C-alpha cells in the first residue's frame, strides 16, 4: 500500500483577526449576509489577504448576530428594570 507523500494540515486555516474584525464592523442586521460577504471580500483584497468563503462568513455572521441579539435583550431587561424602579436582575441575588 502506498502512503501519501504530501502532509495534510492539522486543521483548517484560521482567518486573520483583521477579517474577523471587519465582519463584525461591516455587518448590518438589516442587510443580507451576502452583502456582508462582499464587503469583507473587499477588505480582504485591500489587505492583500485571500477572500473568505461565503459559507465561513455566513457562519461567523450568524454567531455574531445571535451574540448582538442576546446583548440587546440583556440591555433591554436592565433598562426595563430601571424604568420601573427595580434594581437590575444582574444586581439582585
């Protein structure tokens, strides 16, 4: 049996932190993920980096949008508590 002479990478390549930051910066919840992907591709080109795949951008954008939604919900809860004169839940035991 013949063995492969090329070595396989231990893991998939990681995206440059600048691209991850760009995804967070240019993503707009009111725009399609494809538009975010196009914008990030432009950033990648300007930085001399390979353009990330749509599939990877979509996965990152979905996680980021979910994170932002959870954050908005927590902020809304705190503001609601403050408006009715209660200590926010994060301060109550």
